[in-house]
């Protein structure tokens, strides 16, 4: 392996080799960002890597051609770059932890990952750095870190671009509860009840769900919690009509921490079963992933779409989903830009059961 001094000399004095650390060869559609394992390790060791990143390098695609060498490095730390590993066969069975995302070299999801990183590189890089740290944090500290990054991105240019391109349509005010809580014996049932908006998780639903979960925390006689959703979808994620409605992202951060259904779900995990169906986007999978058991109807479509808005998952998903399927698959779900099926979610361990009887209490 070349020494950093040699790399620096080539970068400074030989302009045609300025990008030697990020490689010059290609693999089909991946293009010139494909590098070898050795080149990745040089990038991570070099004191000049910040120069590459300052120049706009948001990701590298790395051949898993030396797993032993890559396995000696835990991850890329706080280096703001998405490290994508590609390989085949046995290379994918136990991939080095150094990679933020791992894919087969012919996986069609790779194109979506590259498109997401290219469209919103700040959000993508922020997610990668956050997920590297999450596994070492407690649930509470993980939620706090997620919220801090989410709020920072709310004040960023990528989210501002999304807001400028989209007209927000707030829900029509109603006296109808956003979630219905009822008790039968030792079982508490919570039903999301905004079917016309696919149970979008707005402030009123957050507060209603939090109130019901808080009751279960303080009442030990509640031995079982069953959660489902009315209408065609369990939950389509955050209510887009409310996105960015907080004038101050710092205030939003404090509010998110003080009213956290994710924290309550985590406390009640061993007593909670969630039944999902239809669209399960954003909060619609981030919160269920905290539950001890998740059953899904075969029609469930599961996704983390926040990166397309210039944000990261903000309902606890970087904590809950990472604990279920690991940070590499959590990152893939967030970066790929498309839903996964119930069968894929079951294979990954994101859900525990597929059942055709799972679904809404009231469904068209």
C-alpha cells in the first residue's frame, strides 16, 4: 500500500492523477466512482481525504475484493461519505462492517441508491454518519441523535428545495380522534383512524398515540397492546401537509423529544403487537419496528421515503429498524427510493409474520 506522502504528492503535483484515491476504472453503469478495497483504505487513511469531500465527493462504490483487509476497519467514522460495497456470492454473506450499504453488483436497487445520493447528497451523507453511531447508543440517545440530525436538515437547502416544489395541503380540522384507543380486559387496542389520508402521522395522531401508549406504561394491568390502522393503509408516513410547519427547527427538535411515541413503543416492546397493511411508509414502519411482533398483510409496501425530501427517517427508524435488520439494510431501505414487499421484509427480519388476515379494523 502506498504511503500518504506519495498519495499527497500525486494529488498536488500531477493534476491528471488528482482523483487517484477515488479510482479511474469503471463497471458498467456505476461509472468512474468504482474503486478497489485498497483505494478505499487509502482514502480513509489519508489526511487529504477532506479535500476530496470538499470537492463534492458524496459516495464511493467499492469492490469487495479484499474482505480481510476491509474487516479490520469498523466503519468510516464521521467521514461524510456513503460507502457502497458491491460483490457477488460469498462476498455478500458476511460483508465487512465498513460499508454503509452492500449490494450485488447486478442488483437493480443500485441505480436508485446512486440517484438518491446524487439528488440529496447532504441528507444521504448525514444518514450514513448517523447510522454508524446508532448501534453503539442507547435507544434514548439514538432517538436524540436522530432528531438532532433531522432538525438540522429541516433548515437545509435540500429540504427547502423540496418545499418550494410542493404545495402543502394541511388536513381539514376535525373533532374526530386521530387514533382510537379501547380496552378489553388486559388488552389495549390502538387503531389509527385517518383513513382518508392513509393514516398520515400528523401532530394530532402523534399526540393521540402517545397518550394511549403512556397509559400502558403506567398501568401494569395492561398486558397486551394491539395496534392497527383503519382504511387502505396502516400508515403512509408523516403528514406532508405539516412538513416544515415549525418555523424553528430547534423548537421542533425539543418538541420531538418531549412527545415521542417511539420512546414509548420501545418501553412497551415486549407487550406490543402491530398489524400492518397497504402503505407502510416512514413512521408507518419506523414505529412498528419497535414492537415485539409485527405481522403484515401480503399487500404491505414498506419504504423510508424521507431522503427524497432532503431529510432522514425521523420517527425513530434509524434506531428501531437498525436494531431489527442492521444498519446496512436500514441504509439500503432509506437510500434505494422504492418500497420493499412483505416477503422481502420477512426475509430481512423487519417483520415477523405475513398473514392474509392481518389488516385494518375497517377496510374498503
